[in-house]
C-alpha cells in the first residue's frame, strides 16, 4: 500500500483501490432451456436472447412519457434467467474477492426475493456465485460476493446468470448492474 508522508506518495508504491466495471442492462440476454434464447424461425418468436419490451423479462423505459431511464422488469411469477459475459481487467487482483451489484426494487411490498447469481470464470469452471440480499419495496442495492479463491487472473472472462427467486405477487425491477474488484498494487 502507498505510504503518504507530508502529502506526498513515496516513490514505488501505489495504494490498491477498487476497480469498477459497469454491466449495461442492454448487455444481458434472456436464457431459455439452459442456453441463450434462440433466434426465431417461421411461426415462432425469438431474438437471440436480446431483451426488449416484449420479452420476459422486459427491457424497457421506466415510463416512456415521463422517465426515459431503462430497467429490466420481471413480471410477477416470472423467474426467467438472464446472462452476460464480461472480460476481466488487467489490473484485477485475483487474490481478492469480487462483488456483483444490482440496483433495483420490488414492484410492491408482498414479495421479498433474492437474486441468485451463477458466476463462472473462464471455461469449465464451477459456480462461484450465490444469492443477494432480499430486494425491498424501495430502490436500493443488493449484492453477492465472489470468494477470492474462485477469482481467476487476467486474461480471462466472467460469465454471470441471474435468476430472481419466486415472486408471485410483485414485479422484480433492476435499474443498474456492475462489478467491483480490487486492483493490484503497482
């Protein structure tokens, strides 16, 4: 870690800080039958997993007339998973834990589900994920930690799959997703 003396950083040292990787909502894909949803064929629907206003879950404006913010919305009783894959950054300290974050809420106060996050590094890895804390009927942050022992070094990738726990009455809404990690000492 860096040592600061009289307002200067001692040469050759650098404080480790948090790294942050945004995961745009538009990156997430719908999962069907344990794979990314297929493209449609004659007489069927399908979008290669691309989320849109007519998919489950839906990727949509919060309110087209008054709020152009985006969200992913699972209808009550819908727990279809979504998935994405992101590259690991070169400054990743693979000896430290990582955290997957969600900024969201429930569409009512009856259900309080968690989000189950499956996390796989590279190829042929075991699931290193878990469940977040429960979502509430107010916008807030929930997260799940990935243990340091499971984190692989750069260059590599992290594939995530997110499934809401049962929520039979209320919708599940996610407004933002991101990953936080510790940076290597330079």
